C-alpha cells in the first residue's frame, strides 16, 4: 500500500464510507507495520508520523482475545476488533487535527534599553522603528484575520497594507487599528497619556477600557488618550517634530523640563536629578541633531541659567534656573 492509498483510505473511514473489506485491509496493513517497516520510503511529514504512532500504540495496547466485564466474558471476532481499533484511531485523528490546526505561533519580543534604537521588519512586510526604552511583542507569523502586536514605549510603524487583515497595536490603555498606513505611537509607562500621530492614511485610536471611546485620525493629526479621564483629544501637529527622533534629532517645543529630563535619560542612558522642583515646569525649546549630552546641557545653562553637575558615573544633577 502506498502512502497516498493509506491516508486516502483512513480519511474515507473517518467519513464513514469504508466497506468491511477496506477496514480489514487497513487493519492488516497496520499489523504488518509492527513486524517490518513498510513505510521507510514514504517521507512522512510530522503530522503523518504522529498518525502512524497513534496506530502502532493502540494496536500494541489492545487485547485481541477477550474483554472482561464484571459479570461475563465477551468474545469478539477479529473483524470486530479491527473495526474497534479503526474507530478509535479515527477519533484520535480528529482530535489531533483539531489541535494541530489551532496551534498558535509563538510570540517574539524585541526590546531596546536606554540609548538604543532598533529597526524591525515583521513577516507581513510591516516595518517598525523602535525608540529607546521600548519593546514590541509580535507573533513569529501572523495567523487568522488580524495582525496584533503589543507596544511599550515609542515606535514608528509603516504598516503593509492588507484590507482583509487589520493591523492592531495594543498598549496599556489603547488600541490603534489600521489597514495600511504610517504613524507614531508614544506610550511610555511613566506618562499620563498615550499619543498617536498619523503620517499617512487613516488610523482608528480607541480606549482599551471602552471601545466606544475612539477617534479617526488623518495625516498630521495627533490623538492624546488620557489615562486619568479615559478621554481622547485630537490636535493638528507638526509631524516633523513628532518623528524627529527617527533621524536622531531631539526636538523640544515648549517642553517641560521634567519631560526633557526623561527624554535625555532614555537617549543617553543616564539618570537626571532635578534638585529644585521649580525647574520641573520650565519650558524648553531647541533642536539637537546627534549632539553630545554636554552640548545640550550647556544650551540649557545658556537659555535658562540651569546649572548641571556630574554627581555619579551615570548621574547628572540640575539646579538653579530662572525659567525665562
């Protein structure tokens, strides 16, 4: 019997279409496998090998002579035993197929530490630029009707268009859904809001807590989803400023000193201590391309009279300032 004949016959049995003669042929063939390897040249796949192991295991374990109950012994004919074996095999094949076809691909997590950027290409062709102190979790292969990933931190997505499979990015408090477009998501866990900014196409941003809270964005629009109020506000923004980090540019536009310090910590892998609390709300503006940290600190000193001191191997302390 060839491999094709064997599996055609076993599939036919599962459909209840086998004759008594075909069931006997199937069982006799399996018995011969116990004695000699009649399948050496079949080049069995993993699924096919599992099927054969099921047959062989059951054939070894079933008693072919008698089945004993509490009251009496029942004798079965060889044909009935063969039919019972084949029936059990068919049930196991069905269970195996159901589980085999529902195996979920394992997830992969790519992460950056402070001072690192990373470019990722997913299996569907989508590209992701991952900012510092961020992570992206995604399946090794997208299955089913959706492409779902999870983001912590900040990333720029250029999603491969697929109208039959929406691309969904989940953060701690938001879900962003697209078919094929480019956009930036800022969802650092130390912030009170998640920001989604669209470069091309349309994007749907919804609250993870309540899907009825959502907004549709178009290019140069930014949605801010508040963690405190679970509400979404939409503003028009300068896209170049939002995604400047992709080109190793730091762009501050009336940004609070506390947020500036957080950004510098991520970019330069250093801890910044703000000695005077009054500095936290100072507003900073400036553009720095691939600049050294010392140059940025000197700029802050010049603009706001903010003093800085290295107080540890990876620690800078800020003090003073007039917040002009």
